[in-house]
């Protein structure tokens, strides 16, 4: 990877080009300019970064110190996630009810309905594609399976939330297994293989494997 510093930026006073490997541990005294260099690399007018093939890397994200720390209230985190999911499902239900009304009155197709408004499209498009635009197949169970946290700053501001959402799903699955065994209920329980196929690998294990490959 080639880094080309084009302008002086904060404590970075030397304009120069240098190369670094893909995985780097950057060390130095406090105030020596480590963070300023990272910031400069995200600003094309100050610094340009190229990959090994000479392609300009135009989207570089700098996550500052403590940027990945969980900022979740331990006393209400579980209920917070549950309530957020319920609210999101209620929004979907309202849209589905509105669509059924329009379908009856105006013969509107589900594709036309979803495409008519940015908010509808953002809320319904993914589910609509999964069910091949058959609105009657969108259920709360399907919604829960594909529910995602959304944020314009997903990586930095919601990183801990992604971990927590996965943990919540594991705990709910374990609790359903307990209810089935101890209370004779018939809740849906997923195997470890089914969980990974549906939600992907555990995010903390994925990060650990990525770091291990670079070590």
C-alpha cells in the first residue's frame, strides 16, 4: 500500500510518499502524530492512498481510540433491542395494511407500492425480494430472521450493537430450547449450523479469525 501525503496537516509537517504493508501496528509517543496521520489518510485533499496495484482507495474510515467500545446501558440493553425490533415490525405491519387497502381500491401491485416512496422502499424492499414480491408471505417470523440494525455510521457507532444483537438471538434461542424441554412448549429452536447459516458466524469469532490471519 502506498501513502502519499500531499499537504501539511496538523502535526504532519512532512510532505512525502511511503509504503506500508496491509497490516500495520503503528507505535509512537503521545503527540507524535499517529492519530493525525490516520485522519489525514481519510482526507483526499491532504493524503492519497493506493493499493498494491496502484488503485486509489477513495473510501477510508478512521475509527478513533474507544470508537468501538460498547455504549449500551447494561440495565436495559436487552429490552432496548427487543423494543426496537417490535417497533420496526409495527412499521412493517402498518405499511402492509396500507398496501392491502390500496390493492383493493386501486389494484396497486406490491412492487408499485414499495417503489412509490423512499421510506417504504427502505423498510420493505429487502423483505419483498425475499418473498418474490408476495406481500402475504411477509410474517413477523420472517422479519425477525432478517432484521438488521441500520445506521449511516454503522461500523463506528453500532459495532457493539451488532455484537449484542447476535448475542440476544443466541439467548432467545437457548431460552426457547429450555421452554421446550422444561415446559413442553413447541417453540422454534435452531441448531448451531442453522444459526450460522441464517445470521452468519459469531461476529466476535469472525474478528478474532481475521486478526489471527494477520498475526
